[in-house]
C-alpha cells in the first residue's frame, strides 16, 4: 500500500515537473478587436530546445519580412494600420525542435461591396444581384432589403417568398428575382452583412427593360426594310405612266424650260 502511494506520488511529481517545463507562449494581446493599429507580441518560456529564429504568419502564409535569425524568446509584429485587408489569424512561430507557435486573431470591421453597382434584366427574365465581403471575420448572416419610395424605406426580402431566392456563403451573397416585373422590381436594393464585430452594406440599382425594348433594334430594321420597299414600289409605280408617253425626253424637256423661265423671273425681280 505504502509502495503504491509512493509510486503515484512519484508519478504525480514527474507529471508536474513535465508540465512546468512545457513550452509556453504568452501572447499580447490575446485578441485584437476593432482596433486601428496594434503591436502583436509573443513571449516563449521553457523552449523545448534552443531557438534558431522566429517569424510570423497570416492566415497560414509566412510573412517574409518578419523572419529573424535570433535566439530571442520574444518577438513582436507591428500592425500600423488595421483595416479589412489586414484582418485574419496571425501566428508567431519559434524555430525550436519541435517548432512552437501561438495564434492571435485580428478582427476587423467587415467590408461589403456590390459586385456591380447597377444591374439590369429583361421583363419576365430573372435578375441576379451579388454582393461580396472582405475582412475577418466574414459575415455570419446576410440580409437583403428593397428600398422603397422617396424615403428609401427598407423592406426586408425573405428567401423563398414572392419570386425571391437568396444564396449566401460567408464571402458572397446572391439575390435572384424570378419573372422580373417593371413596376414591382425596378429600383434600389441593399445587401447587409453582419459579423460579431459589426455590420456593413452596399446598394445595387436594378433596371428592368420591357420585352418590347429588347425588340426595338429588330423592329427598327423591319421598319427600315418596309419603308425602303415602299419607296421603291411607289417610285416604280410613278415611272410607269411616264413610260406610257412613249417618249421619255418630251416629258422632261418642258420641265427644264419651266425652270429656266422661273430663274429669269427671279433675276429680274432681284435687279429691280
Ligand atoms: C516574458 O515572460 C517572462 C515570464 O513570464 C517575463 O518574466 C518576461 O518579462 C516576459 N518578457 C517580455 C518581453 O514580455
Ligand atoms: C434559400 O432557399 C433555398 C431553397 O429553399 C436554399 O437552397 C437556400 O440555402 C436558402 N438561402 C438561405 C440564405 O437561407
Ligand atoms: C470565398 O470563399 C470560398 C471558400 O469558402 C473561396 O473558394 C473563394 O475563393 C472565396 N472568394 C473570394 C472572392 O474571396
Ligand atoms: C468599432 O470601432 C469604430 C470606431 O473605431 C466604432 O464606431 C464601432 O462602434 C466599433 N464597433 C464595435 C462593434 O465595437
């Protein structure tokens, strides 16, 4: 019995000693939330072996400029300006054997933008509106609104109702409107992304063209052809009675002389 107690006490001691010498990285801050700048730092205690260097990673990619051949157990990385481009998961990595690292999440305000500010569709076709987002974290929730009236009142659009279909992933949302109607669907829409750090939106203008408008160029050509054919037809019809007067020149000669006398009259009037 005593032996058993002794053995477990020894095991516990060994375990505790092991825990005490486990490598430990303390980061500062633990997380960056909605800040405009930050200094990320890591402090390693109990390295598993000598440290040959350290560097930082962002979203799994090595930041080359942060690489340092140094035995130091401390490293820092300065984020002078944080915006949606610089958010993500940052890791400090110490080159010991084995390698040890720790993550710091840098959370930023989300950025939402319309894929195209202005979209158009034909009546009875479908309209497709797309918004994309950047930043970390990406939206956990997307909403679409139609902006109505002079005051641009927001009217929520529900997926699966009234010809609407919404498909969303964290970095992209798509609103499809089936069977477009000029009176009902033309106007401004708003996509709205929500993250734990905040929210952002953008607007898209949807133009709906009538089916007839899509036909205009074709109708134009048809009209041109009809007019052309009519002109030729009328011209031909008017030529026929002249040809019956078996002499073509006799028809035009009096016209010429008429014109000449008219000219004389004009000249005389002018000289007076
Ligand atoms: C790193 O951590 C050790 C132990 O916790 C502490 O004594 C030391 O001051 C820290 N160094 C830095 C640069 O934070
Ligand atoms: C909208 O409904 C469709 C079909 O019912 C579904 O596939 C899609 O995932 C839904 N979108 C959202 C954002 O819930
Ligand atoms: C959106 O996320 C998917 C995977 O979730 C990725 O394949 C795609 O490249 C991302 N698109 C953009 C524009 O970031
Ligand atoms: C994030 O910071 C901005 C200003 O820097 C502030 O207006 C906004 O309310 C903050 N958002 C959250 C969710 O703290």
